[in-house]
C-alpha cells in the first residue's frame, strides 16, 4: 500500500510536503516525508495518531484557556488555519494537556470575571526595538486575592497596571541596558539551583513547533501567559535610577557595584507569582552555559524599588527546555558585615 502524502506538517502546519525516502526498521519500512516550509523530516507516526499538527492543537488549547468555548475555539482555529476541528476534539486535547497546562484549574473563575477579549491587556513599547508588554488580568486577581499567601505582593499589580498607562518611554530609548551591564557582583554567596519544572516542560512542548528562531521568545511567552497558572506578565519594563542605587547602598547596606548616571533599564521576559514570591524569569536558548545573574539581579533590584517590596520577596531564574537555573538576588547583594 502506498502511503498518502500528509495534508499538513506536524511541526508547522505547512502544506508543501514531499516524500523523502524510507526508514527501514526491523519489522517494517516506514515512508519519510519532508516539509519545504520548516525543512523537517517526519513520519506520519510522529503525529501519534493525531489528524492535526501540533501547532494547531496548542493554539486550540490557548484559545480555550483564553475563555472561548469549544465551539468558539473551532471558529477561531478555522479563521487562522482554514482547518476545522470538532468541539469534541477540542475537549479531548484539553483533557490530554490538562496536567501540563495548569491554568485549567483557574479557567472557570477567570471566565466569570473577564471575557476572552478582556483577559489579556497588551501595549507595544517602542524602546529601541518593539516589545509587547502583556499582563494576565485574571491571574493577578486570583493569585493576589486578599487572604491568600500572595496578598502581601499586591504592589506588583499596581506597578504593572501603571506601566500600561504611564511607562516613562524616554528612559528606555537612551539609557544603559541591564543586559549589557558589566557589573562585577560578588557571587560567592549566590547558590544556583538547577532543576526541571513546568517552565522547562512547556518550553520543550512549544519550542519544537516554532520554525522561525526569531519568534521562539514570543511564542513561548504567549503560551505560558495563557496556559500556565503563575505567569502574570511578559516583557515587563523596569528601570533603576541613581537615587535607587544610593538608597540601597546607604540605607540598606547592599553591596551593589554599579554606576548609574541616568538610569539602567530592561524588560523582564516572564514575571510569575508563586510559592509566596515573585519570580523573574529569562529565557536563554543556551541556558546551561549562559549565566545572566548580573542582569537578573538588576531586574530584581529595580522591581523591588519600583514596587516597595523587599528584595527577600524575589527569586530569579533563567531557563530553556533542558534546564531551569534559580537563585536568590538577595544573596548577590547581601548586607555588608558591620565591623
């Protein structure tokens, strides 16, 4: 029997599929196919019995978690892909990915508060390059609710909402960037913990479906904002002023080897609220070898001053699909011992 050419690529949903030889196994010979759009070689079995490509399925989950019903999700998918999936298929995918996409447990409460088009607030920031600063309104409501373990972190919401309206854009166009800082922080007490968690697993799910490397950041941010239970904002603008540096050095006795002439600015990839702390995350494709401890520490210092929260309330990490590397910024700028 001749294997028919698949209608769509399982990686990118591309339609330019051609046969690419065969793979000889012990008990069978399997036809290989190549997608001219993403240049990947695959077999129909790679789809694991699914008729639809994985990007299509992940978008279905995102639309559903945005608050659309299964029927409305099918219409959204048809507009984007010109393919139709039944509401029962949507329900099956939701059930399959529920253990990984933990936002499902918040979805009903979120839908009672916001419509699908009100759930995410986004503004474009033209800061040397274009950043899409987005926050998840329902997660902020539910995670920071009074009486919960995160209620004391509510100033983070005030800051995020103020940045939607009153971001000081001029600071970000001409000042030094945290990612370029050459600060020589004392890292002797900064213990980095390596582990696997939901961030690494979600990256492992989403990133292989993105054929354009320039869109990997954006795709992962969008998926985590909609589908995990803790990411409250992405591309968060922060800034650190000379008076902030003076306050932390003189009043708090922090060891901060920085020189701030005007301001140091940056944009936080992912901001999460979980386990009683605010987590500042940076996605790094080369995470095991790239160690942005200085950059993330500056983000934490800036956000501490901008919100009035203690540096104790922040944790920092960088990650990719292979590993998650976490540390406490307080251990980087620990208080000097008094003689």
